[in-house]
């Protein structure tokens, strides 16, 4: 094991059902959950098949208002084999990209962004092969 290893990224979410539906659409599977913070919050660990890194969704009890994301947070990035096919699949489920796929620089991979129910950005990066 390396001296330093990324374990997870945490996002605060308001609606558990909507968040789980969105991330399961992208291929995430629930790996576990537990109560934390003196029994004031639930954390749900999600992961992609074959990947050890995890996404932690945190639901604070009683929270109904969206969180202010500020301007420091960026996005989560996912490698996609066929971006056009994935976008077509997501569109059937009502998930549309912010704008059509593009390359950030000449010869670069095609990318686009979608947003989860809590307005977090998810970058889809086409990686063929």
C-alpha cells in the first residue's frame, strides 16, 4: 500500500433518495452506512465496481435547505468509455449535460458536466480503450 492513499470524498446531501438514485445511475453501488456525530447524521459510502475509492454522502438530520457550496469546491470526475452513449442513457433518465461535450484543449479528451440533485458538478471524461 502507498504511504498516502485517497480513501473518499464527502458531499453533504439533503435528499437521500434523490442522491442515491443519481449516483446509482452513474454506476455507484452502496458499500455501507452508519450513524455518526452523536447520532445526528447518516453517512453512506458509495463506490464504483473494481475501484477502492469511495464517495461519502452525508445526511444531517433535519436538514431540508440546500447547502451553500461556495466557490472553492470544483467537481467529481468519472472516466467514461463512450461519452455519447452515456449521455444518451442519462438523457432517458432526465439528466442533461450543462453544455454539449467539448475538449478542454486541442487533442484532449472530450468532456462535459452534469449536476447531481444537490447541484454538485460531475465531470464525465471520455477515455476510450
